[in-house]
C-alpha cells in the first residue's frame, strides 16, 4: 500500500496523529519523541522495518520502557516473513493492501482516544 494512501486512510479514521516517514532512519528519529503505535513496511529503504523493530526493542530494554506495538505491513506475508518479523519483535504482520476496517480496528485497539 502506498504511504500516501495509508496516511490518508488513517487521517480519515481519526483518533490519532499520523506522522509519516519515507525510510527507517526517519522513523527511528521520529520515534524518539514517543508514539502509541508503529505501522511499518518491512521493506523500508535504508534501515528496513525489521531493523527498525530490532532497534526499538533494544532501546526499550535499555531504558526499561514500555513496549511499543509494532505492526508490519508487507506484500509477502508468507510464513518465512512472519517468522522473521516475530523474531525482530514485531507484534502483528499484515498483508498489503490493508483494509480501512483493519486500520480502524488498530487505531481503536492501540491508540488512546480522548473522551468526547
């Protein structure tokens, strides 16, 4: 799924601030400010999604931080890819394209919504 389409869908769903990055290094830098949920493509340029997940899990261990939910999005969600994702610390692997219904579920499940 194209990054712009995913961002548009998440913004339409609402309930969260959406910050998009073109590569793993940008995501890593942005995550230093904190996040409620990370959706990452496995095949990010530079630091890929697996490397990003490993870096996050290592930093959490070093800081004693709470566990950030990491969801990988990939075109190849076969069993080998899923095993590699789990080994890297990814919580959930989704095959592209990700439906709006799934994105709505994920936002509701992992992101705190302010009371109305």
